[in-house]
C-alpha cells in the first residue's frame, strides 16, 4: 500500500520554500493548504514580494493550485 503525503509535510515544504527565499517577508505571509490547494494570505510591501511568494512555492512537491490573496500595503 502506498501512503499519500500528509498535510504536515506539505506545510513544512511550503514553509521551507518561503523562508529560504530572500524576496519573501515570511513572517507576514500566512499559508492555508489542503489537498494541494494553497492559499497565501497576509500583507506584503510590494507587488514584487507578492509574486515572489507565489513563485517560491510554485514548484513545491504537492502544490497543485495557488490562490495568491496577499495584499500589497504601502508602509
């Protein structure tokens, strides 16, 4: 029997991808994930950071769909 990946390892992989990206303010990004569908929430300070957060997790194993709901707020 082949075990499917659990949600916790997906969160770990997403967290690792976001925290190792130099362009993403990880502490300001919240992640929800279920069955490969990932939702990014929170605030960032530029459209570049918003895009880089999405790009950081695009190739994470187990991520199939990304809803980028990050809001750009000017400091």
